[in-house]
């Protein structure tokens, strides 16, 4: 045992000194553009995260048997999250139709997404690990149920850097009115260098908080200040070699200085046409907030940002898709705010020739149950939910996987969250088994394939 611990200690010292030969090698700590392990089909990702748990059987996965047997008991005991659930089947109150040449099925409450049927890849057989919002959100964002791990956007920035040295690799666009479930932990870099955490940009007011000086200063004075600060940073770094946190902090300040020059220009939507404003719903109070964020996402992707994360409205509910009651009223309300801008972003990227290079992901953290809860609502369901993918080499017009006759459980071609992460990384040229970071002596990975069995789902790719 003594010899074993001695060897571990020696390995740690050699690693800290930069003298350990072979073994683990980190990607790097900067934002310099990098390539993955093989040619990429895509170069960026937009995640349209719909926290709360969109109902698959009311949006994308019609269940005629569920409707036919409404009011009858479910034949098995379901796993529920809330107290007071009734084991009584609840059919969808919404009509479904087929769209496009693919015949993909959509509910009447998502007509704009339905119009893009032949551009979307619909995965109906998703499943996850928890029925609890924070844990399931952690899983979708970090591949782990507990907080403290890096978000997928941080992993992508760590692997690939950014194509624009004046902008972060990972940008977050949330409702300026407040935070959704779990707040800032959703875009944390965990134990990766903080350079890779999500940077909040605002869709209203000052685009980036604390970016400009509180008192007006001349351009020449700001240049001299930056030059002096850069000189002092170099001297300080020379006295503290191999201090990764110091190096990261210096690079964060340098990035902030460069952002002062370009961020406001990129986020100036007055240059967009009135037709573009209308398509994204900026002329409609219901869609304006989310539409603004979707349009900003397109501009940031055009500018070279690797990962843009867009969050839904936070008012009046910070979990807007959490339809525990009055489903027939609350689900159409959130759809009216979100689905037109979501579709506008995908269509806009396609028209500009960008969709082939960008993965767009429309997903919540889990789905809903086929039984009724309270006043005609649905409880959480980790066993089945639907995700929409577009662009970046995902198979357009494909409906993949199936759930049981009531939509409770994914039964055919099941796709786990780590599987989806592995597939997205693959399209970016990243081998999820080789993307790692040495943390406390362990090579950590987003997908943890040895534990989760994560693998690329080739059938989703064209």
C-alpha cells in the first residue's frame, strides 16, 4: 500500500511540474480555434432549452390509444413525482396532423415547427435519469445528475475554442426578467477553467453587464489602461508559472477588453430588416422576448461563437413547460411564446446557408405522464420524451424511436442523454471518449462512456 501511494504522489508531482511523459494530455486553456479528432460536419451549436418538461404526447408523439381509453385506469403502476396523481389515462386535447414529404406528425399548437417537418430530426425515444427538475436539467446540460460538473457548452469551448477571438466560446441568452430553474449553475464550467463557462448576454439594455467603464473615458485612456494592465499581468504570470487559474483570469480580462469593441455592434438588431423582425415575432408582445433571443443567437453564431444557449420566458413561471394543471390552457400559452421564434431561427439559418454547419437542439429535461394529475395536468416523466434536432448533419425528415401505446416509456431505439451528447460532439469532430480533463486524478468526460455506455447514434445522422 505504501508503494502504491508513493507512486501516486510521484505521478502527481511530475504532472504538476510538467515532467510526466505520455498518459493524459489536456486540450489547452485558450480560446484559439481548434479542430477535433476527425473532420467535423458542424462547427457550432444552438441549444433552445425548454425547461419544465414539454409534453411529448401533446406536441410530437400522438397516442390514439391514450385518447380512446381516456378516463380508464392505466394498466400498470406508474412512477410518479408529485403526490395526488390519479392513475387515470388522460388523452391529448389537441389534434395532430402529418406534415411535409416526411409525414412527420405535429400537434396543432406548434404550427410553425410543423412547417419545418422536412428539416427536423425528431427523436421520440429519449429517456433520462431523474424526475426532479434540477437533477434532470443537470443531466441534460452536464451529463451528470448532480451539480458542479461542466456544461456541454463549456466542454465544446474547451475542445474547440472560438472562431472569433473577440467573443466567448459559450454565450447564454436568458429572459432579462429572471432566471429559470437552477439559475447560473446550468452554464457553469465546473472544474474546467472559468474561461469556458457561459457568458450572459442580455437581450435588453446593456448587452454585457460590467463591460463598459462606469465613468466615460476617452478611447486613448482606455487603450493606455489596457496596455498597462497587460504588462502587469505578464509580470505577475512570470512570477507564478503553471498557475492555471491565474492564466484563465488574465485571459478573461483580455477577452472582456476585446469584447468592448465588438459586442455592442454584433448585438445591434436595428440593422435587421423589418421582415426579419416580423418573422421572429418581434412585433408581437407574446413572442418578442424569446424572438429577440433567437435572433441574437443567429447573429452570435454568424460571428463565430461555438455554443449559444437560449432560455424560455421566466415569467410568470420559471418552469414554463411544467404543465401540472390546466394543460389545455397552459401548454398553448407557452407554445405561442416560443415555437414561432424557434422555427424562425431554423428557417433563417437555412436560408443563409448556415444550417448545415450548425446543430440546433430543441429540448427539455424530461417529458410528461399519460395519466392525469390535479386539474387535467400531467406529472414529470423521465422514461420518455421527445427532442428535435436540426442541421449539422442530423437526418432531416427522420422520426426516430417509439414509445409504448400510452407514451409512458421509450421502447424502441432508446436514446439516453449521454448518447445524444456523444452524437452532438461527433458532429463537431469530437470523439466523446477522448475528450477529457484531469480533475483530482481522474480523467473526467462529459459522457462517462464506461459508466453510461454512451455511444454515437449513427441512425440520427445523414
